[in-house]
C-alpha cells in the first residue's frame, strides 16, 4: 500500500461507480492514498456553491453591471474551480447528472451567450 500524501483524503470509492470503474480499469487501487480529489476545503466549497447560486440568479437580471460581473465570475468558476477537482470526480458528476462532456460544453456556451450584455444597452 502506498503511503498517503499531504492533502490526499481517503474516500470510499464504492459510493461512486464511475470513479470505481475507472480506478479498476486503470489498476490504480494501490495509489488511492495519494489521490487529491479536490484542492478546495469544505468551507471554501460551501462558499463557492453559495456564490454560484447568487451568480445564477444574477445571470437573469436586466442590470448591465450585474450581468457583466456575473460573466467575469462565470469565467472564474469555469477555469479555477474546474481545475480544482480531480477528473474522475468530474466524470462521476457528469454521470450522476446524466450529461455528456459535449452537452456540458454546450450548456456552458449557452450560459456565456445568455450573459451577453449587448442586448441591455
């Protein structure tokens, strides 16, 4: 068994079938103590989820300044937060939501276009 590394947290992967299948497929069961599933702490994750909720509400506003700020926030979430989560966890979330990577990208692009401020001026 591999020695755990700092920042790695043991999780019961049997609760996450997509993750477990990928682990089995790659034969990396012995490396799980070294996996860093997320680089975000629980308090930070809670704060990010609260901000995401506010951002979703702001995205449907008719306020030009609010939509502009929301668009910038969305870019942050898309780049920073997405890179903080292990790809296996992202795959599991997509499977849980029954959504493909392509459909997710389509929804992201749709969200970005809906944040266009050109129709407010």
